[in-house]
C-alpha cells in the first residue's frame, strides 16, 4: 500500500491541476465575452477571439489623452462591428450604451459614430502591453481589455478637446437603446430654462457615465439627487470647484475633472450645476424608488 500512495497522491494532484486549469480557462473566456443587447434584450454573446472571423484588423495611431502622448493600437472599425451585430438599423437608432467591467456606463449618441471614425482597440500595436497609465486618475495603471473604444482624434481637434470623454475601456457589453426609455428619471422638466436643458446635455456627456440621478445610471460613483441633491448640502462655490478640480476638495479623489480644453468650460460647469439644481425638485416617490446598489463610492 505504501508503494501505491505516491502514485495515488500524484494522480490526485494532476486531477486538481486539471480542474484548476479548466476553471481558469472558463473564467478567462467569460471575461472576454462581449454581450450585445438591443433595447434590453440580449441578441448575441460573442467571444473576443471570434471578432477576427468577421472583422478586418487595422492599425490606428491616436493621441492617447489618458497618457498625453501618441499610442498605436490594433483595432476593429466600430461601424463595421455595429453593422455585423445590429445590421443597418443601428444607424437610425438614438443611443449606444457601453457596459464596462468597473461599472462605468457611458451612453453615446449614434450621431457621433456617424460623424467621427470610432474603433474598438483590442491590443497594442507596438509591443506595448494592452494597458495604460491613466494620468487623469491618480496615475492608475489600468488594463484596457477586452475592448477599448477609441477615436481617430489626430484628424479632429474637436475630439481632442473632449479629452477622455466617450473613451471607455474594459468594455464587456454594448447595447443599442433609446435614452429616454432607458433613463426616464434623469430628464429635467419640460418648462425649465435653456440653461438647464444645456446643463442636462453636458451632464449626459461628461458625468452620467459614472453617476446616477434618481437611481438611474451606471452606479460607479455617487448618486447625486436622491434622497438629497448635492446642491442641497454643498455650497455652489465648492460644487463648482469639485467639478473643476476634484482633488482640490478631496485628496486622491477618483473623480475626473471636466476636460480642460472644453470650449466655454466655466459656463459648462455653471450649466451642469443649474441642471442639478433643477433636478433637486424632481424626485421619485420613496416607495417606488429603485436605487442601484453597485458598490457606489462616496469619494467620487
């Protein structure tokens, strides 16, 4: 029996390694699975490796706003991917929502994809790891996969002015939707001023990907309106400073400042605050309120 024990033990170890390896492989595959939805219905789950069968790989050089330098990536055309998954119908749609591993959830109008050239990066093209050092967020080293949405910003000053807005990484889900149907609780009243309406558009573009309003949004960062609006407990001077330069209020804040090159930046901040102020009077009934619990962080 003693002579057989090492063989039995070795067999057990081998079986354990096989199980662990299999589990790791399944986890890796699931992490690289991209989920595609149309109006909240799943229409396809596609492993990242499968995209090569249907799309043409390209090389794209961009100004990497997260690192303030040029980078080159291996990419697939965004329009080609949307055509393959959604057919031509996506071009007449309203909005595309991107779901990321870290709960970041930007919603980008379809019109932007029709106006500018967008791509999904899946690897670096210069022997550089598929990571970046995010200078905009405390120099955090982040992994970009499975997919990273980038734009041909070297040919567009407007895209460079926008900074890192609409450049989500770690994309694991893509949904074609109607914004008003998906997020009805964040709209200001129809009778609000033009300043508030502009502020709403700015908020959608620059803030909504992280924050929630009345429980609707990504849930990556703090709820801003319910049950008490930030405009009700933060003085306007400090709220404006927070949007302008979060680390001036809270050391090592993970919140990004509003992009520095945005035209009329001070006015944009004022209009965002005007929107938040108007929304402080638009709150759902507590009994019907559905707050998203997604590990929201109070330091954002």
